[in-house]
């Protein structure tokens, strides 16, 4: 059986979907699974033992009709599959799914998808409550075509599913990773409080950054504490290496923070204006959130309540997770 999964972006969403691969292969060991993804996220998927092929598109860079036609031609050449699953749930991803040769195309139904028009291009539709945990939604959708049932315990006890092939200079263990950026400024924990965490824990902390604005913030943090170092700009593959070898990651609700969960690295995810059900809480993957009431259907960009999360709460959980680390 040949399976194509369409999950184009973003980093956190791809990670949440990737966990399903090990369960599909467990019950369908002879199947071949290919993944269609935006080119900028390809490195996130490389070295995954459950994938046969990774096919890339550049739809984010399409600025003209000619470039769009080129992308469509590329998609049509991917091959023929028994099953195509659109795990993105957008009109764009449903169109990609439609141009892949297959008689069966699965996706969310109209009541459990963000862009309902996308359902017109699926042959089979699956209802999964939009209020459900994001990871549960991904696993249920990707396993549904094969009649595979995955329990919460299965997901909590998952095998590591993100693998790296590159290395980069890192501090001697133990060290903590700070993820200070995200797509919205109001999802970011204040840099001053990150500094206070480092000063209190007195353990080497490395700061990750992805934009010039985040770099400036990271350099400011380094000036405030001898325990803080700033990493160079990292590829996704090198990012995996840094997080995998860390003793703890503390970060905002964003891709690199979710990567820690996929790498089975202890983590604390900080939530303000976004719902905590985007992640799985485990004995080593913990969550701290503000008292803000979050409407997942209408996120509030003016909600800066993440800044209310107490530094002492972060330090307390950090010490619990770091206990026994040498």
C-alpha cells in the first residue's frame, strides 16, 4: 500500500502529525508512506525511518500564475497512491491532494475543518471535534483510513520520531534551551523574565533565534547574565541536535518548543493567548499558562497575559525536571 500525507506547514503542526507515522507502520509495516511538505520544512522530516520519500512544494513563494502551474505539474509527477490524506485542512492543501493521483482522498469533514470548501475535494471525510487536542486530531485522521485506534497512553509512550544528521557546537551538559520567539509578539514570554529564570537556576542557558528582532533580544539577554549564551542561526537539522542534547527546553507556544516533545526532551511550554490543548502534557513535558480565557476560534492578539506567568513557577518545575541531571 502506498500512502501520501499532505501536511505542508507549519513546524509545530508537522510535528504533531508526524507522531502518527509510528502507529501506521506498526499495524501496516509493509506500507510505503510519502510526505508532501513546503520546501522550507523538509529538514524537519529527514531521517524519519517511517517515511519512504519526502516531496516538496514551494506554494508560499508562488507569486505568479506561471509559477503556480509549475508547482501543479510537479505535484502531478509525484506518483500514484492508494490513499492520500490531507492533514492540513486548507483549500490550498486540498488542491494539492486533488492533483495527486489516487482514488481515495481523506480529510476532515465540514464541521471539523477551518476552511470548509476544502472538503469538496475529498472522497472520504472524517468528523473529529475541533475542540479536541491537536495531536489527537492529527493521529485520529491519519490512522482512520486504516482502522487503527491509538490511545492516549500510546501517544504518551511514543517512540522518539525526530532524528538529526548534523551537529553543532553546544555547551557541556547540562544546559537549558530558551525559545524566545513566535509568530505573534503577544505569545512571547518577556525577555527580562527569561533572564531571571537563568539567574535563579544558575545553569548554562542557550537562546535560539530565527529573526533579527529575536537575535537582538537574545544578545540583550546575554548581556544581563553570565549564564546565557546565544546560538548562531541554525538550520532545522542542527536545531534538532541542540534540543535533543539539552537537559530542558523552556519556550513559547511555537515550533521549536514542540520539537522537544517529538525528541522526548523535557520541556516547559508557556501559554498566554493560545489554547493549551495544542500539546500533550506528560511527566517530562509540562505546561504553564496564564489565567486568560482563550477562544481558539478567535485568538486575541491584544492578550499579553503570558507575561503574568510567575518566574518562580517556571523555576520550580525546572528543578523537578532537572533533578538527577548531572
